[in-house]
């Protein structure tokens, strides 16, 4: 890890493709993510107690593309603004610490689903998703 010659965007793209192909919905991946995420803390599981998990898994898939789009284009799209609003204090009240837990659970799922997973792949996912997550945190009280 830490090799300065690594293009983490390319590392992410390759990993993303190995897991999601050309953008296909991967129900096994999203299901495993939620097993990990909800299994780590009963308080997190409680937040999803009355959630339509099928719709939630579709939302996760779509949200990943929204976050990746923001990384690539650095444009606040209506989709990212809506995603941030949904997670804000005014709506679902997702506090900042839950984003770290979400990312850790996502990285664990990526590690299970990407046969080429290593530390650089894990870092690449964090670097690519970080700008969008930062915007969502920023939008919490706005």
C-alpha cells in the first residue's frame, strides 16, 4: 500500500467492474452489505426495522452510482442533492459516524466479492466514495 504510482481511480473502476459488471444490479452483493452493516450494531438494525429492504437494496445500488458520478464529474447532481436531503437531520437523521460504519461495512462486502481485493482496492473504494459522502455529511444540517 502507499505506492505513489497507483491510480486509485483505475483500481476502483476495475474492482467496481468485477463486482457490478457494466452496472448490473448485484443482489448478492447488496444483500451481503446489509447483512454486515445491520449485523454490526443493533441500533443500526433498528433504523431499518420498518424498511422495505428490496427497495433499500436498489437504492444502495443507485446511490453507489451517484457517489461515483460525483467523484468523476465534481458536479452536484439532483440525485446527489436528493440523496443528501434524504439522509439529513430533517429526514432520516443519519449522523456523521454512521457514514464511517457504512463505509466499513461496504469495504467488508467488497473484500468478500472482489477476488482481487487488497489494501489498495479498499483504499480506492474509500477515495472514490469520499467526496460524495463528504457532501452528504456537509448537508446534514442544511
